[in-house]
């Protein structure tokens, strides 16, 4: 029997007619025999189709069904499908939110802060050594104490910064480390902040009590400025480590 003898079926093979549903054979599962053709006006989908037509007429009065030629004239239906969806551009973030995202999420922020700390600790160490080696006038106790304290603190800080930054690069992020490791790093940073603040206080005492030696006063001013920047970098590093 040729395929032309079978009627054209208007619904998919997995859709049953009402006569099939009511029959006992439908309980045995889908049959491989083609279902008889049922006109759309007599099928179980006829009420749905009529309701859709009435709804379209109510919502779009004057609408009509277009032909294939009209559709193909407006849209190239025979061309291969191409995705033309352009993703929407995200709304620009406020400046405050951008700065927060950079500080909290960028990997290079801790490295940059540690480099700033190391550089200014090195400068403070060099300036303090230059103050100690100043022989034009004997240094007083406050002047010499500030320089010696800067040499001791900044010398230890240079070694500490190299070691702690190596562990920061090679170990886990701060947020998932053990509690003891987090507290150790924060307490060590706090120790250098406390001693750096004390050293900065001695440097400010030397500024308000000039020695009369222009060369020495300039060195004391350079030491004070360097200690201020280094202390700000220490505090920022500690805050970023806590928040990250």
C-alpha cells in the first residue's frame, strides 16, 4: 500500500482524539496505527481555536491573516536564522560604588599598599640614618630618639613586609584562613601602627622645637612627612584586610 492512501493527519501523533480517549484501547498506550483524520471543526481543539480567533478579533480589530508572500516581503524567512539580540548595557555605577569594588575585589590593591609601605619605610630609614650621621651639631635626646626609633621600626618593617606579602600571595585569601592566622597578621600590623604613631609623635615634637640647624630641620620635616604617609598606608592595609 502506498503512502498516498493514508489521509493527512492535522494533529501530532501523540495527541489523541476524544474517541480515542473514550475507548478502552487508549489505556494500553499509544498505537502505531495512524489515527483517522478528523476535520478541525469536529476535533477537540475546535473550541480552543475559535476562542483564540475571537480573542484576536477583540484585541486587534481589523486584523487579518497574512499570506506567505507578504511575510516573506517584510522578513526574509528563507534566510538562515541569525541571533540579533543585543545585550543591554549595564547602568553605570556611582563613583563611591566603583571605588568600593576596586578596593574590595581587585587583587592588586593589597600588593599596591604593601609596595607603598615598603617604599616609604625605606625612605624613612634612609632619612633617619642621615639624621644620625649629622655631625655639625650634637643631637638632643628627642632628635636622636626619633631617628633611632625610625631606624629600628622601619628596618624591622622592611623584612616583615617582604615576608607577609609573600605569604599573602601564596596562601589562601584572608577571609578563608584560620582564625589564628588572621589575628596574627592583624596584630602584627597593629604593632607597627602603634610604634609608627609613637615615632611620628617624636618627629612632630622636633618640628615644633626647631634646632636652629637648617639642614637638620629639613631632614626632620622629611622624616615626619614620610612617617605620615607610611602610617596612612599601614592603616589602609589593615582596614582593607579586615573588610576583604
